[in-house]
C-alpha cells in the first residue's frame, strides 16, 4: 500500500513542486529540467522503492540533468525515506 502511495505521489508531482524540493535540498534544477523529470515520472511505471527500478530512474535523471545532480537526488530520496521511517522498504 505504501509503495502504491509513493508511486502515485511521484506521478502527481508538478515541476514547481520539484523546483521547491530542489531549493529546499540545495540541488540545482532548472525549469526545463524539472519539466523533463515530471514528464518522465508520469510516463514511467518504475517503482522507486525497488533498487533496480530506482537505478534505472537515476540513470534517466542523469541524462536529463547530470550525474552529480542524479547522485544528489538519490541521497535526498534516501534521506526522505529514512525521515519517514520507511527504510525497511528499500
């Protein structure tokens, strides 16, 4: 059930929300990059809690942005998961 909620949330995120998160976590992100990421998230059925799927998504993110940004996003994702006590799902 939690996995489904996470997937739904990612599918509903907006570019503006993504930019807000990027500012909050000090990850540089342009509006164009945020738009491309949101488009990708809405078009994919990858499960971010599955390691293989997450790695595929991060590779795509590195193509949209750059490898350093993708690494930072992965760290942020892990921190958010831990913050919510969901690390057992990873």
